[in-house]
């Protein structure tokens, strides 16, 4: 593991300095063999540096310390600049910053998340953003939920639709059942694999809270076989 700044106590106050240090450390630990394997596993054209999760998390630690993180005001600029890099590992790091700041994020950060979802989209980044960032923000700022959920559900981009379906994954008994079922029903006829899978995943998660309601919804709704199968997987 190469990390020349692990012992540097200097606060990275400038966005460019912080981004440069993070990206340099990641690039120094690139592994072409791993990168080829990761691209094949993800079944996408995304670029990878080839840094496996345990090492990536270890490399990230010094930059995620409370006194090293960018301020809330710098967060959008830092995340946006990191997102310009093509490598998934750097994008994952950018999302981790947002997750670290999730209790402080507001509506304007949801706009940033929408932009990230639509840029170089794939399930890995979209699912992280939906369940671990936007979902948690809307859980806290419940009065905004209808506005954003409706926009995502009606959006022409399938990845925005997926976010609208799964953002409540961790809501448990606070799940807005009407919204969940409505968003699933809106896309019940979709031929997109990632939409069918999202519907099944969201409903399956809700069976842990209200299996009877999910069973009734599935029985009354013409879902695709994949969605139905995934939705009822945990129901005995």
C-alpha cells in the first residue's frame, strides 16, 4: 500500500489540494490485473484502477477523518471534481464523502445527487446514492419526499426511476407504502432489467415490515415475473 500523506496532519483546506492528494494516492495503488477483472465483473465499460474494496477503504481513511474532510460548503465542489475522474474507485470515494456528511445535507445536495445518478450511471453508484444518501436525506426531510419521489418516478431516465423505487429501502416502518406501491406500479410493465429488479428488491425489503401488504399488492398488480419472484422471495 502506497500512501505518502497518511501521516500528514495538515488540513486540506483547498478543494484542488484535497482532490489532488486523494487521486494521487489512488493512482499510485492501481493494479491493471484487478482492473480488468473488475470491469468484467461489472459488465460495463466503466474504468477501474483495480483497487479492491479493503485496500480502497484503507487508503480512504486518512482523508475521511473529521478534521480532514472538506467542509459542508466545499462538499459540492469536492464531489463534483472527484466525479470528473473516470475511475469507479474515485467515484466511490466521492460518494463516501456525501455519506459522511449525510446528516448535514439539504435540498441542494439532492440536486447534486440527481446529476450524479444521470452521469456515467450504473447500478453500483445509483444504488449507493439512492439508499445511502438521498433516502437518508428524505427520511430526515420528510416534507420533501413527495416532490422528489414524484420527479424521479416520472423522469425519462431509467436510473432516476430506479432511485425513485428503491430510495426507501431502509425506511422500515416509516416507509410511505402508498408511494412505494405507486412507484412500483408505474413501472410494472418495464422491460428494463434494472427496473424489474429494483421493484422486486424494494418490495422484498418491505416484506420484512409488512408482508401481508406486499403479498396483496403483488396479487393485484401485473408485475413482471422477475419482479414478482424477487418480491416474494422472503415470504413463507
